[in-house]
C-alpha cells in the first residue's frame, strides 16, 4: 500500500495549521522559560529527557498511506517523496523502520494485555535519592534525607519500569521486588505505571512521520499531565512552583495517588490502542511493499 488517500491542499493545510496552533499553546511556557534561562523541573522534563524538540512536535505529518496535494515543501523532509505532485511518506522509510515498528508493537501489546497495577505509590522517585548525598533536582526534600530514607524502608518497592529503575541508587535497587532490564521490557511493563503512560509519547514520536501528528500531540498532552502527578508525589518540596504534594507516605496520599494513577491508565488505554493499531497497519503495509 503506497497511498490510499490523497488530501486536497485546503484540507491538509488546515489540519497542519490546527496542529501547529495546538502545539504552540502546549509548549509556549517552555519556550518562554528557555529564552529566559529559567528551567522548570516538572514541565521541562518532556524536552530534556525525551529527544523530541518543540519544533519537531509542531511539524505536521499525515502518516503513512496519506498523500498531500501540492505539498512540494515536503520534498526536503526526511522520509518523503513527491509522486505526481502528491507528497507522501516513502515505502523506503517504512522498510527502514520495520524493526522499530515490530518492537514497539510487541511492547505496547504486552502492556495492554495486563491489568493496571496502582500499588506502587510513586516510590520510584524516592528510591532515586535513597541513602544518597545528593538529589536529582535542585529543590529540597520535604522530609529531609533521613525522613525520605525511612519512607523507602517502610514500603514495599515494586517498580516495573526499567527507565525508572535504572536511576535507583545502589542501596534502593536491592529493595525493589522486580528486576526489569532494558531487553525484557515486554515482560514487565503494565498500564498503571506513570512512566509507561508518559512513554506513549516517546513511542509515538519515534514512529514519525509514519503516524499522524495528531496522535503524537495527544500522547504529549497525556505525558504532560502525568508528569505533574509524578513530581507532586516525589519527595521534593515544590511549593514555590505552585505544586502541592501528594503525600504518598500517608494513607490519604496513597488513596489520592492510586485514584489519579487509575485515571491516567484509563486515559492512556485508547492512545495505546491507537498506537497498536497504527503499528499493525504499518507492519501489514510493509509486507505488501516487500512482495
């Protein structure tokens, strides 16, 4: 399947304009802080940890199988070709990304097959500073170093996400009941994990331009909201930034966190399903192109 739909110029330019306006609203504060040299430990994470720049997020792609009428400016974009005055993502790009698509599909499908676990209570951020002389952020610890260590020691740590677990301090690593590794993510990832929810954004943008930019932006919006909960439940005092803590060291805080976690899992489920569907379509198209 090379191209199943061609969008008239007026149609695709309006979609591209709407996408750019949406992204501009989402990233305006980040860009203003960047100009002023005023980093933000909560919101800037999505651009410091993930490798997708605001300009890339703003750039609109229709996805594989959709052609754009009179879109000659796309000729210089990586992965595109112009055929009969129609711009489209090339079959060559699709073939190049086969392993990434297959691996992403396997991980997302495995994650979606499991029930959401909401019993971790955000202890991953606490484990990252356990028995450490320093912290990962410039803000002070709400309970101090000793109080933070006691919280870690009084909880059962059950982090299933490798990219969180790998930042645990050596002393905290042995306290985790699981041993996730980079190569066995599909065996551990579960939809209740906040980082698995944020990573939907990573999985989406890594598939660009093969998937539509609206889906990438939807995943970004979810990740942005999840990041706020992630840091509100962390051991840091972020009151000066306007973030009241979710005190996961208390019974009430645990209930608040678990309820919010379940809500994000529910919001993430249809996005994960859309990504799975997109991967399956791309894999099927790749088989046709390879024949």
